[in-house]
């Protein structure tokens, strides 16, 4: 008996180009309102801080969705059937999929993530913990059109997109992205997606302004990253975290607010900020069950089941590609 775990995963690397951090930051700061994409939150420290947000008292989405997955895993398994191909774009640490694997008994699991080392480790751990499961990990940018020529072609496909990551897209982009998932799912495919719901603004405001200041640190980490990686002349302490629910837009907005008039220098460019001028760093859209069902419907999906928690905080939708 060998005590050395063998690597059982197949690793597919599309070598996604690292996003152009410098170029995107410069062009975002030139816009009005100024903005920087939330995808840049997730350097190593940012990923740690995000995990810490998920453990705060105020941030209900993670634990609520985990509860929903656990409670309804058997029903989800019945809807998709055994031996499916389970595809997870943006799989990260692959924690949530573990709540499904025993019941679902998929033929293969296909985690995909842009973060190569993180993906490799997470995929290996899943393969070791579930020795009966084939794991095909793919290092890709899942926001670019996906094709999966390298994975087994038999079996129904279930796309798993938890965490309400869909909320980061504005509704127009979300529809395009869902259309893309619809293509990947194929004729017999399905989509299991977690969506954060519209609710009392006080609950939303608390979730993005936790009392320990973890969300503030997560937001401000973006400035530390710009300072470090782009050699910017800026003092993160001269900005503050600001997050609020914008009821008209149906989204939580996160901003970094300049606490006084100041000039930032990045490369050979200067950016003058007035006091209280903001950089918009994230939108997190919230949907009623009906709004999201309509949005997914416009992308070609047919609703089969929706599960929500008793407090109507979070929704888990199951869609089929076919009518
Ligand atoms: C990972 C996009 C789902 O919008 O709630 C958490 C990120 N930002 N706290 C969200 C986030 C601030 C999160 N998503």
C-alpha cells in the first residue's frame, strides 16, 4: 500500500492572460464616475479577506446558501440524475461543491478558475477526498466564451454557479454571461445558481459594513494592491470604505471615498481627487425570485425549482436548458 497520494486530476491550462491591471486601473480612474473592477479585489490578501467576510456575523449569504445546498442536495440530485458532468466556473476553494458530491454522484467534476495554483490545490484535495470522482481542472477566464473540448462528452451537464457572483454583473452583462453558460450546458444541461435576494436595506447595509471592519479592509486592500503592484504614490489611509444599498438600482454599491482633496500618481499619470470624491469598486445586484427567473429566461433557461430560506434572504435556482 502506498501512503503517497497520487495526482488523479487532469489539468487543462488555457493560460488566460493576466488581466491588464495597470491599463484597467488607469482607464477606470479617468472615467466619471471613477471605477475599478471588483475582479481586482482578489489578490492573495484579498482572497483571505473575502473568506473572512464570509465568516462575519453580518454577511448572511455564505451560511444561508450552504444551508440551502445541504438541505436540498437530495432533491437536486434527483433533478439532474446520477453520472452528470458537474461544471463549476470560478470554483475557488471548491468548498461548496462538497455539500453536493455525495448525493449527486457525478461522473466527473470540472472546476474552473483563473487562479492557477489555488485551482490546482483545491482540485487535488477534492480528488483525494472523493476517490471515486474524476476531476478535470481548467485554468481559464470564465468570463470569456467557454468551450470544453477536453472533457468527457457523455452525460448531462450541470453548471454550478454559487455565491451570488452573478450579482457582480450588471443585468445586461449578466444576461450575456448566462447565455454563455446556456451554450456550455448543452441540449440536456441544467444550471444550479445562487442568487442574493432583495430585502430590508438594513440587512444589506449591515452585510457590507460588518462591525469588525473586514469588508472595509477588503475594499481598501485594492488601494494597497495598486500602491504595491503599480508603484503608485497614494496613501490608502486617505480613503475610507463606503457601502450602501441603492434601492433604485437594486444593488449594493461599494466605494472608496477620498477623505480630502489629493492627487494620486500612477506611472506618469496624475489623478486629482476632490474631497469626498469616490471610486466605485463593486456593484452587487439583488434579485427577487421573479426578476431572476425572467433574466435567466431571457438567456434561454427554464425554471424547474427555486429554494429559499425561511427569512427570504437567499435563493437557489435550478434551471433546465430545454423547455
Ligand atoms: C463574491 C460578489 C458575491 O457581492 O456579496 C462581499 C463580494 N463584496 N462583500 C458580494 C463581496 C463585499 C460578494 N460576491
